[in-house]
C-alpha cells in the first residue's frame, strides 16, 4: 500500500512552516484520509468530522486555503494532490495489480520447481533392475 507522503523538502518550506499546529495536523490527517480512501485529495464536507483536531477547525481549513494546501469546491475541499507529489488512486491500483501479477507468477514458478523436485525425489535411491 502506498502511504501519504510528507517529503523532507516540506520541512522549513514557507508554504508549510507558517502553519499553526492545528492546521498542520488537519492537513496531515486530510492527506492520510484521502490516501486511504483513494479520493485523490477530494474531501466531501460530510467527512470533515474524520479530520477534526482540537481548536478552530473552520479557521484551520481557511488557514490551509490561504497557504494553497486546500482548495474550496462545491462538495467540500480538494488537496492539490498531484502538485504535492501524492500518488493518484489510479497509480496505486496499477502498482497493486502489478504486485498481484508478480506474486502469482512467483507462486507458479514455485509450484513448477516443487513439481520438478518431487519427480527427482522419486528417482533418488531407486535401484536399477535389469
């Protein structure tokens, strides 16, 4: 599973360093929530309660908007997902599918090797009878 990214260049970057503690925590909660549910940064108002931190949540949302980390939308807010280096839900699913295929191929190879060992084991220790 791909996790939400908090790249080290964000440390000390003006876009992030001026955030209040509550706004930073709300932002990271929003990143993790959106990543977990594959929304590519779209967060409907009905899910704001899942992101709540202590303090003035509405003020924190406005603070994040002022810093360009949340964009208002008709349904709630959107994190500028791709611009912040987060993997899209489509990219995550593609990687998961590739991993599933790779594991299936590996299992098939292991079954084939096991089958070859069994055939070879049957022959070990048998005496030639002429």
